[in-house]
C-alpha cells in the first residue's frame, strides 16, 4: 500500500485489500506454527506478530468501507492506518472485543503480550544492544518458549474473530463526525477526554438533546481545545 499513497480508495480496492490481508495472515500463522513446532521460538514469535498486524490491516480495510471515500482527508488517514503499527495492533483486537469469548486464559495471554508486542517484534528478529548498554540482545535469548506459544495463540484468536466478524457483518456506516475524528491527533484526543471541562461540555450537550459523543468531541476540539479556551469559562 505504501507505493500507492496517491491512489483513490474504492470499495473494490478495499475488498481486495481485506481478502489479501486475511489470506496473508493465514499463511503467516501457519508458518509461525511450523516454526513453533520446530522450537524456533524467536522466529515463530516474529511471524505471529506479523500475522496480528496483517489481521489489523484487514479489519481496517473492512471498517474503511463504511467511511466517506470521497473525502481525500479520510482516505489519507485510512492509508496511514495501514502503515502505522500501533493502529494495526489495535485494529486486530476490534472484532475480538465485540465477541462473547471472555476466556480467562485468552485474556491472560492478551494482557500479558500486548504491552510487549511493539518492541518485541524487532527484538525477536535482530541482534541489538540491550537497553542497559552492557550486553547484546540476541533473539533466541530474548524470546521465551511460553511467550512464543502465547503469541501464536493470540494471533490465531485475533485472526479467527476478525474473519468471523467481517464475514457476518457489513461495515458500519460512519457519520461525518466519526470521519472528522480520524483527523484529530491522538495526543489532542487524550488531552481532551482527560479534562473535566470536556465532560462538563458533553453533559451540557446531552441536556440539550445532543447525545452524539463523536460530535461532542469534534465540536469541543474545534471550539475550545484548538482555541485554548475552556467551556467552563462561559
């Protein structure tokens, strides 16, 4: 997708992207399992994480079909999500989060691995200097057998739930405000929702019959956050 940054996003292209990403994820999972069976733990871990990322890309392509693809800003943000590792990882868990599978074992695996995935991907493949700068970080020494096993299980779960979800559902039609929210930076959103002032604004909107949280976030961002104003100041 990186070489096609200037291309228009269409439903047909997103359909093909979704299907290809899922197919590639299945192949990566199969290869990760083969490596795991041969006790190549570091490489199994690496391919399992690659499977999770491809699964996330497939979900992002599915979700994008409900967005306004005539808006260049929306299309650009969707393309960015295909390339951003954090976005891919988050998207890989979206379908699972809507399911009724609340297995404690699987939750343990997820919670235990998600925080390590971003850095673990590189450490499972390449030699590097360890963080304490006194020794080397060697993949076969860094990735424990149980971590590799858990990561392969996690990849399989993310893929299974995502495949089931996209086959049984249609992409939800996103509103103007949901699309607009894509173009508000993560740091700005975190800053906003962490402030009492925003929630006071949202309660005021609800009292007026405007209960759409997405609309409230966008309008608060435009009218207050961007202008460095406080709703509570009147």
